[in-house]
């Protein structure tokens, strides 16, 4: 076997047996869109569906990394195996690190039951990288009980993380007009649990009240619907950790009644669709390489045809 | 002819003759994805390519609307017909208004040579709506010499507007750490002209210096490349308008040497691709309606298959 070839079955076996190196290698394969990617995904499929996925999002400065670290401690205290995916250009975990390399999360660096990985956000300003769902599958098959996905909340990433996670945690900090603005703009709909971190600062209670008030105005107050709790934490002192774990448990219990399956089917559907679209896009040819698409574009610019008629031709040529 | 049918050739003829009502009607058709949309696009194609498209982007609070209004005045002073598309949830033009309805741009409301339209941003937080390029085609065919597209700069919308515009204007305000952060994050690459608005405030000169410095660090200093100017304006007093118009003229002249055509071909290509992908997506079936995609998603969740194998099946079923 040449050095370039990858023994996928053996890597997956090692990852399932708890080898951090094998997990790291598999995630690197999916991140680099390696030719073995399809084989990796096929090998992981039978071992998927165990991990519970918690998304953490919030504006820069609310304490996402500290909160992630606190949650890891809490989950490890329950004896659970934990994965962390940090999809955040500003995260201190940045740099393609697994278990120790350039990581500030020193509490957990030497814990063999914690996998930490930062993901590049590939052209999305703060958005989720294309390979995040695939990295999730690796951590899931490696026996993680919980995977925390941390992403900075700008633009669409809150919505993306909500599509990816079983439970979405929205972090805010006291007195951040930004946080509340963001909440107005869409975070309210995607959060399952709200946390006002840095709650020892002035204004924490009024931020809590504001968020509670906004939730009460939404359409989530019908009986049977999940009503997102609003908690307070001081993550660097682990204050509020028990209440947060309890809130996550409650949401997970609520989800178990059908909603978890629905979310996961929706998520898998979106993933399949994204892969299918990427395949079709590739067939169409990236502009500049694909002659047909470029010719069509020239014709549109010349006014000889319109984009819809041109699209028909491109599609029928597939 | 029933009331629901649309006489497209007559509407296009009226729009070309300068009827604001016909222009409004056509934009409404494209916004609502009306069945006549394809006929509208085909009818507009021969009349496209005249309008010069200027994109304006910037964080909330930098004065985008005031700057747009100032630019409209300047362009009208040259006797040009001007279109304005405000793709901005926070814009005072919000609400689907054309020429007068809920518009604060009072200076231009009664000017028959100015078309103003706000576009919903359809699920994108501040991003460009799907129908923006199509609305541009309507304004182009209606004889606009310049179309200003205003969008709030969050997340990916700066990049989107740069894809859409012939010249991209990035607005900043003095002392906004945010603005500079955004600049670092990607605005620097997309801006053709930078404007520090509210330049009568403290810190304007240092913001100008900061942006100039950052540009000098980039890869835009090679001979032959466009070097983005950094200007100062006080839009509500029209200060700096002449210099701004001059900078736009210069960029347009520079673009005329091949780059304008290249940008427009790239733009048309992206538009064709987006339409083609949407068509294919529709064939795949929106999740929840399309049985095949949902079945495939269920199988992925059950671990019976992986997303790649499922995507292959979905694509081959097209």
C-alpha cells in the first residue's frame, strides 16, 4: 500500500476504539475533501446517531469558549465522552488543533475522553464550514456521547447551527445592545436555551428580563411547545453550570418525543441536498472552467438571451 | 383576458416609455415569482446592459440611506435617470414602496426620473434577496442610467453586493471599531471606493488613515490594478459629493477596459447557476414534500446509508 492510500476500515476501527490520532486523521480527511471521503462516510454510517449535538452561538465577547469549557467539565463530571467542534475564526482553539496543539482549553487538554477540533470556516464569515456535519459524524462514530459545536453568531450562522444541532444554546452578555439586536433579528427563533453569561456584571437581570419578555411575545407560548428558559452563568467560575445542564436535560427529554427524530431527518435531508447540489454544480462547471456556463453568461450579457432560458439549457445539458 | 393574466409585452413597453406604475408592476411580478416571470425576463433581455450598477454597503448607522439620497441628487444633477434598490431590513425605505409610499427619501419622491424600490431580504439576515438581480434588469430596461443597490453590511452581503455591482462603495463612520473589524474581515477586498461618512465627527481622519493603511498592506498596489480611494463625506449636508462622483467616474473609466465586461459575465454566470440550482432543487423536492429526499434522509438517520450514497441516488433520479 502506497503512503498516499488510506486504510479506512482500520482507521474507523481505531477511532471507535478511542484513538484520538485516528479521529484526528478522519476529520482531516473530511476537511480536505480527500478522495477517500466517500469510503469514510460509508464506513461511519452504521455507527452514527448516538451523539447528542449541542450548538453554542453568540456574538464575539459573550464568552463562548469559556462556556464550552465549563460544559465540557460538567459533562465529564457525568462520565460522558465529549467532542468539541469550534467553527469560529476568532476562537482560541483556532489552528486545526486536536488534543493539545495551540489550545487554551487547558483544563481538558490531557483528558483522553475529550476530543477538541477547530474547523476552518471556509469563506463564510463566521459561518459553519461545509465539513462540519461530516466531522460531527466522525465524533459520533468515535463514541462521543455529546458533541458541542461552537460558532460565532454573525449573519446566518445562528440559523445554520440551529439546523445542525439537537439543542441550540444562545449565549448573551449583560448590557450588550448587540446581543439584543441579534436576538431581534432571528436568534429568538433558533434558541432552545438562552444563557446570559458574565452574570456578575451590571445589567444581567435586565438582559434576562428583556429576553424573557421577547420570548413571551413570540409564538412559542402555546401548550406543548418548548418554552426556552433564560439562565444566568459566570462561566469562568462555573457558576450556573448545574442549572444549565438541567436545562439541557429537560430540552433533550422534550425532544425525545418525536421532535429529535424530525430535526435529524430534516438535517440529513439538508445535508443530502447540499451534497447533491454540489455534485450538480460541479457538473455544470465552475465559471471560468465550464465553457457552457461561460458561453451562456456571455449571451446574457449581450442581451441575446435571459438567465432563465440560459439556465434551462445548462440544466438540460447535464 | 382574465384579471390574473398579465400582458407582459405591453407592461415592458410602458416601462420602457417611463411609466413608474409599469416598472413597479414588473418588479412585483419578479418579487412574487409570478408565473409570468420567465416571459418578463425574456422580454427584458434585449433591453439590458445600459444601466451602471453601484452597490452601497456598510454597517448599520454609517448613513447608507443619506448617502444614497445624496448620490441620487448628484446623479439627477447630471440629468441621469436613477434607480434605487434598498435591500435592507433596517432601511427607512422598507415596505415594498415605489415612488412615495412610506419613503423618507423626500427629496426625490416626486421626481419622475427616480425609481425607488425596497426589496425584502427573504430569510437572509441583511443579505441580498433572490430577486434583486431580476429587479435590476427591470430598472435597466426601464432606461435607468445608474442603479444604486443599498444593502446593510452583515455577514456575506458585502460579498454578494460586490458580485452584483459594477462599482462597490463601502461606507464607514468615524470611530466605529466595528467598521474596521468588518474591513479586516472582508470588506477590504470587495470595496472599489471607500467613504468615511459623518466626517465632521471626531476621528474621521484616523479612520481614513486606518483604511488607507490597510489597503496599502493588501495586494492591490501592483501597477495596473485599481487602487481604491478613501474619501470623506457628510452626506446629510452633501459635503464631498463632487469628489465621490468623480471617484465613481474614475472607477467606471478604469472598468471600461475589459473589467466591466468580465464582472458582468461573472455576474450573469452566477445568476444562471443560481437559477439552474434552484430548478434542480425543486425537482429534488423540497424536504417534507419530496418523498424521495425524505426517505433518503430517514435512511441516513437510521444509519442504513450515508449522505453521499443518498445524494447519488437523489441525483440519478432527476
